[in-house]
C-alpha cells in the first residue's frame, strides 16, 4: 500500500526544518513515499530558494534518497510558481502554483496575509474583491502556458483566509464562475488537483482546500486529485490528512494520482 505526501517545504526555502528531519517524521508516521517541493526561485520572492540554495537543496535530497533507500522512497520535487522559470531536468515532479498577481510595477501576494490581499484589492482592483479573485483564477487557468506541472497546487489558494477573515462571498455566482472557468481550462491536461491541508497546520483554516463544491465539480468532469500536506515543518506533515481523505471520499473520489518517481503519475489508494 502506498502512503505518499509530495508537498513539503524545508529550511532551504520558507520551511522550519531540515529535509532529514522531515524525512524522519514521514517515516515515523508510516509514509512509504515522501516528496520534497522547495519553492523555485522567483526574483521578487523572499520565501523561495535562491539559485545557490537550489543547488544545495538538490544535492541534499539526492543524498537522502540513498540514506533512506529501502525504508522510504524519497522524491525530489519543486513547487514552481507561475512567475518562476526553471530547468525541470533534475526533478522527479513539479507542483505548479500561482502565488502572485502582477500589479502596477510589482506583484501582490495572494496568500501572505488577509490584510495585504485586501490592501492590494483596494489599491489595484478598485476595491472590488471579485476583480482580484478573477485576476487570480485567470492566471491559474493559464498555468500550463508557463509551468510543466505534474500536480496543480492549491487551486483556490485565494480562499486561504476566508474562514477567519472573509473578504468576499465564496458562494456567489461571481466567484463560482471564476473557479469553474479555471478548472475547465486545466482539466484537459489530465493532471491531479491538490487537496491541500497546509493552512490547517498553520492555524488559518479548519478544513482542507479546495472546497467540496470545487472538488465535486472536478470529479463530475473526470478530474483527479492528490492529497498533500504543504507542510512547512515536521509537525505539519500529518496534520489534516484524515479530514482530507474523508473530504475526497465524500466528493466521490476513490483513489488519487501520485508521482511515480519516474516522471509519470500512478493511481494509488486514499490512505490515512
């Protein structure tokens, strides 16, 4: 039985722990395959890996592949932002994500804080949160124009703060049209949409994202999912996994698509 997790961040980017500390925890929690996905370099982002840190990260994860051989399958991945350009040759898989919107002469983070998202909405989108949201989903819809992704990362990241500091209505038609158009644009690429528990481990949400409505929409149209922790510390690796598996099953999914370590994807069971 394959128990995997493929979205993790270490001290090489904005995570707290070393890759080896993360791998040890994954082994303790019964994972059989564990992927690292450090943030790829973006010039204006201080949370990502610099070019030199990227080289060191690749070497360290390759070392851990040997250290854990026979006990835990280690995969070398990266989370590539829409505004990042990388050579994907070294990587076993790539998570494609959108974290920023181009505004004025710079960029506004979608997931830094609710206050910053609201400020960007006020300064660059006329105070209309649905213009902000539409700009985000328009980039998500175009993800594969820029990123050769194996996994579609946290598609509704723009809702990260909605449980604690809501600033738009996720149930209204204006919002629904935005994500539906993005999902429809991504489905033909036949890559799994991530169920992400990272905001749960960092105390920002009580539930995983995407929402049940989005997941059912994906399922009804023949899409697939993968469950990931987006952990930024060893303590976050297993947080929310039971809830994520229950959510996937409730939305009609019986399995997930996971990286196979050979550049492809393989079907695997939903395991807590």
